[in-house]
């Protein structure tokens, strides 16, 4: 595969993208517009009360972000007209049938024109309300699949899942789909998605009948998600509902050309459009943020844990190449693990050393303009109950519980399908579409790219 093949494939194509106000969605849109200005149109689905506000969200939350500075500089005064020419904001919501697109004329046009759907929207909170996560991550995936089936000339449906749908396994985790009804507990237990939906409806009715206030409903529905997830063997509501979403699309796709991308933990861009772009603090960066700010000295985990992280630009590159490879029949795999653990593992102990090294040299400056000095390295605990006890009833207890499965994770993500993809696209992977984790020099990336990126883009306004 050559660069020309990629450009030729996307030239004149129309793509519907969900989740563009989110981290990964933006990086995808930026790359697409940069490498393929001949794309016909990008329909970007945005939650909003009306089209005016959707368009405003798009400009403020997407195109005005620093992420687009390279294209702004390249296109100069033409940037805004280029965006207006290529991009169409669509009011919608993946939790609704036909994605809640109410504008009939627009909907008809979309169904006629769309060639590719990239579904990145999700609720990514590990412990969101069960009803919200089910509607967004599970039914949302099904709604996107139904929409795709209604598109007259769809070539690819690319669904962004997560590698952690696997739960808490040990050893090599294979790139294989779930079968319908599968649980991680095995045995005779079956997962019935309709039943899960019914239980949610019953729980909400019960709460309403009791006149429960919003705060109580939130808390009960959050707990309920975790209970149901744990019952079936998943550690939290997020991965449970994402797994059910995968189950539905993989088993109900019929002949639709489906690709499921399972990234691990997505962190700041490695090199494109520039190194170190990231939004918000989450998963691994929760620890970096809190350690840098001097608010934690210890956290849950073991030094040997492989923290599977992957830069956002590599995830997006793999999404683009998987689509081209599938359409050209070069690679027809359904599932791709996009991570680093099997080819270039980065350990928790490396993270601890690098954080210590970085924040002792570059202390975090707090809101009073004072440097926060971190003296000791972060210590890890896995079974020391005193650490858990010390944090009982605090926000830290919730964080420890949520991140425990990842701090103690013992799986390695096999990526043979991704390796095949890299092979068929070797020339472009070596140049414009790098997604080879072997190219990451972790210490250099953490010290010079990722940590400065978090400090600049995510930690800045927090404390
Ligand atoms: N970030 C990671 O480390 C990571 C790792 C593995 C997999 N993933 C997967 O990658 C995808 C993107 O993740 P991300 O980090 O970019 O997430 P994110 O920053 O949390 O963004 C989520 C996006 O989904 C949209 N969304 C949520 N509910 C929606 C709904 N009902 N209808 C339409 N849009 C909705 C949000 O829109 P609003 O702005 O309106 O809320 C936002 O644009 C997700 O599918 C996630 O599961 C992420």
C-alpha cells in the first residue's frame, strides 16, 4: 500500500463521524482533513438542541483547538472556508434510533451519500449511570449499526471499542469477537442484553415511584451498573457496556463490512500533527496528575504491571489504514488491538521513575505560583489494606477501586491482526501513517512529549 492508495481511497468519499467533540474523534478529523483534502464531506454528529448551537460547538470545541494549528498555519486565511466546504454539523444522539437525526432532508442526503461511518462516541466514565452507559455504549452501537444498514452505499463501518472489554484476564488476550450472550464468568451464566435493559427500566420506575431525587437516582444507577458488570465478570460499567455494544454489532452485522478497533489507553500524540497534544486527565494520567500536583504519594498497582498506553495519532493512523486495507481486500480482520504491551511494553515501574524524574526537574506550578516539590517516588500498594483503610470514604477510595483492575492488570494484548495490517501497509506505516509502537522510545516520549503535553493541555487549569 502506498500513500497514493490511501489518498485515492478517501478522495471524493463522505464520512459520518460520531464523538468528534471528544479526544480521539478530533484527532481523527484533523488527520483526515490534513492528509486528504480531497475528501468530499465529513458529517459530524453532535449533541445539541439545534443546528446553530451544534455548529458553534463544532467551531469552539473542535476547530479552534490548538490541535488544528498546523492546518491553520498551512491554509492561513483559507482555513475557515476549507472547513465550511468540507464539514457539516449534524444534530444527533447515538442513543436514539436513526441517531436522532430529525432534519428529514439532511437525513435523506446522508443516507444517500455516506461511504464510511466512524463511530467513536461513547460515555468513557468508568462508573457512569447504568442507564446512560447502556443507552450510549450498548444501544448506541446498535443504533449506529442500524443507521449503517440504511445507508445506500456504505463501504465501511468502523467501531471504536476498547481493549479492556476483555475484563481482567491473565496472559495473552487474543483479538477475537464475543459471541452473543457471552459473559466473562463462563459456566452456565448467560448475558441477556434485553434483560439488562429491562432491569434498568424497572429500577428507574422503582426510584420514580419512591419519589427519589436526582442525586439518589444518580447514585443508585451508578452502583447498579457496577453490580451488573461485576456479576457478569467485568470490572466496571464502561467496559461492560462497551463489550455489550461490541457483542451486538459483531453478531448483527449481517454482510456489513465492519471493523472493530480496540485501543488500549489512549494518550497524547506521538508526532502528528505535533507531539504532546491531549485533552483531559484520565486513566493512567490520573496518577501523573495527582503525583505531579503532590496530592498522592502512593497508589494501587504493582511495578511489573504493563501499562498498555498508545498515542492517539497511532490509533487514528491504524483506523485509517484498516479501512483502506479492508476495502482493498488486503486485510479482512474484524478486530484490531491497538496497543503497545506485546511489542514494546511500558511498565508501571517505568512510569514511576519517569514521573519522578520529570516532576523533580519540572515542578508543577500551583495556582499561587508556587512550585510543588515531589521528593519521593510514588509507592505502589496492592494488598496493603492499611492504604485502602486510610482512604475509606474519600474520593481516593473510589479512584483506587476504579483503577485497581488496571494497576494490577496481568494481560498482554496480542496484536497479530494489527501486525498483518502493518505488513500490508509497510510503506505508509513507515511514513505518513505510523502505528508501530516499536517506534516509541518510552523515556524520551514520557519526558519530552507526554508529561509536558499533560501539563500544558490538561493539568493547567485544574488546581
Ligand atoms: N481515550 C481512551 O483512552 C480510550 C481508550 C480505548 C478506547 N476508547 C474509545 O474511543 C472512543 C473515543 O474516546 P474518547 O477518549 O475520544 O472519548 P471522549 O473524549 O470522552 O469523547 C466522547 C465523545 O462521545 C460523544 N458522545 C457521548 N454520548 C453521546 C451520545 N449519546 N450521542 C452522541 N455523541 C455522544 C461526546 O459528545 P459530548 O461532547 O456531547 O459529550 C464526545 O464527543 C470511545 O468509543 C472510547 O470508548 C478510548
